[in-house]
């Protein structure tokens, strides 16, 4: 019943990575855990096309699901594998991290073998600019990360280097390749947030829904991830501190599925 509520909240646990020098944009283990519990059974196969620090693989290991994650950066693949070594609660499922461009995912799987695809892709080129720490108030804002650029890489294939429209088109190409690998009615969950770019609001969650529907997915739900419990020192808007940029306190969890065969 709790999962019928379309606003979700997660808390960090000790195993979560919160050091931005290790990986700049990690979601809590609770997020893929909830999706895996909702949409798969033990022993089934989960895919994360942008695996980063391997959070989805850790959740899959906890829940005894097989899982494969892809990342462009070897350092992140190594990090993912090291996190898996730390825990094995039960079961004999396997989790794997592969260093490759997610365009190449169709080379690795047979059709209709994946039960869930869940990920948090780069949020367009959001990290490709000096960090302003707008969700942190007062003196703490100018911490060690202030004004640093924390992009994943400058590889032109990295979605984090792309502006909104080439970004969503590329996301569409990647997901078009993944669709035949999913079982009918398999869910495909994308955690994403909108951006500010040159003082304009860029609703990439809308562009993402449009492109996903164009390449054959069906939108099932839009869930709000309420991040107020995780954002440091959130307070009132306006004086005496700078306002908190709207949108830093929530993200979208877009839930699609592969439509059932006719
Ligand atoms: C938001 S992070 C994922 C974080 C992950 N959810 C976690 O908890 O660690 C997105 C990842 O996508 C990777 N990436 C970007 N473009 C890619 C591509 N074309 N193929 C594979 N990985 C890519 C980046 O290196 C980055 O680690």
C-alpha cells in the first residue's frame, strides 16, 4: 500500500557513498531497492545502463537478483565491483559491472531476458559547470566543493557532456536499443531532475517522457522523490540567505514499461 503513494522518501545508510570525490552523483541504495522489490522476483535480471558507483548492483545483491551495470569510466566499474565485495547477505545471484558505452548494451543480452531496467542517468550537462552548492545555506556553502567542476568525464560519449536536446535524443537511442531486451511489461525506471541553464528552467523530465514514448515505451507513473530530508539545512526562501533554487528538493522517478505484446 505504501508504494501506491506517489511521493517517495529515502534515507542514507552507512554503505551509501556520500563523498562527491568518490562519485559526484550517487542515489541512495533505498531507491533501486524499492524498484527491484516492486518490479522483480528473486533470480530475475536487472539492468542499470549508467551504473556509476554500483548502487543498483548492491541493491540487487541484497535482494538476490542478477544484475548487470554499465559505465563508461573504468574507475566507476572498479568502484562498483569493490562495493559488491563488501556484502553478500544471501543467495547465489550474480552482479556484474562492465566498462562500455551503454549504446552497446544490445551486444550483451538476448531478447526478452531483462525484468527491470533502473538507473539514474547523468542529468544532461548539469555537473559541467562550477558547483554553487545552492542547497546549502550560510557559511557552509563555500565548502571544499564550491566552484569545482565535478563532471564524470570529458568523453564525448558521456551524456553528462551534452546539452538538453542532444542529451535526450541520445538517451532515446540508448533506450531504443534496450527495449527488445526487456520482457513484455518489464518496467524501466529513470530517476532524473530538471535543470536551470542560463537562468531558464529546462524540464528534461518532460523531454525524457517524450523521447521514451517515441522509441516505444509506455509511461506508467511519475513519482516524486521528496529529498527534503536529505538536503542540508533547507530553510525558508529569501532573506536573509540566498534562496534555495526550486527543484533541489525533489527529483522525478519516471516509471515506464515495455507495452505487453498485442
Ligand atoms: C548519475 S551517475 C549514476 C550514479 C548511480 N546511480 C550511483 O548510485 O552511483 C551516471 C553515470 O553514467 C555514466 N555515463 C555517462 N555516459 C555514459 C555512456 N554513454 N555509457 C555508459 N555510462 C555513461 C557516468 O560515468 C556516470 O557514472
